[in-house]
C-alpha cells in the first residue's frame, strides 16, 4: 500500500502537477494562507477532484476558520479528521489539528492525550520535539506530542509545519514524515513524501 503525504501548500495547491499514484493521499494541514472560507472551499474542490481511492485532511494553524466547524457534503472517499479517526485498509488513522485557540490553552494537551493507543497512523500538523522540527537554531516540536508517541507507538507519524525540515526518517521503529512541501520563502514546492508499507 502507498500513502502520499503532503502539507503546507498554503493556497498554492493548483500549482501541484503530476502527483504520484497512491492508495491514500494525506494532507496534514495549512492548505490555506490566510484562513478564509473562500480558500477552504477552493482547496476542498481541488482535493475532492483528485483521483485517489481515499483522501484524508486535517487543519493546521493557518486554517483557523474551520475551528469548531463541521464540513458537510464531502465525497465518501474524503475524510476530514478533527480529533477523530478512521480505519482504511486495516490501518487505524487518527488526526489532531493545530488550531491556535487550542494551542494557547490546555486543550491541545488534552487532544494529544486522547490519541487512541491502537493508532497505526497518527496525523498532526505539529511535529514532535526533536524530529524534523529544527529551524533557526530552535526545535519547534511538541514535547507533549513526543511523550504521547512514546506511549502509542504508531507505525507512522505524518505532520508538517516546519518548512525547512521536509523529509522522512525512521526513529525507534516509527516512520516520521514531515510533508511541508512549500519552501521557506513560499516560492517552490518539494516533492510530496511517498511511503510504501
């Protein structure tokens, strides 16, 4: 099975051409730049039209207009995860968004604490501390998220947010994918990460 992972397209998704074939496409947030409803609608129309058997998305810190919102009318193969999960091809996916209203309160800690112990593929916007999270001499990842990962031990953790650390690595038996494909000055895309399991 193949998972194509991307993140941080920031309203420039129409510039993406010739995406790899995969069984599941995952977007781990920041699909808008300014977080407007019009940007969300434009992205969702594009995302729904992509030819993949299943598509999963979560929100990032730029997608704040969806805080507390319910998205209705998505195609049956498009799955919006907001502190929720879905099972596909025998794998349990779980998504935790990065809304700023949660990050400045204890709610984000509570969201991380609710990650099911049987999660196979964790999708967040934020990276865990010390893993593909380094930029400007700082590790921007979450220590709480790293602690949850050590308890849950998913097969994969897909995230974005830190543009300078796009890539993949394996650590303690977990495949980590930073799918932030937009470069730091928003001028060009890296290739989305393709994960075969």
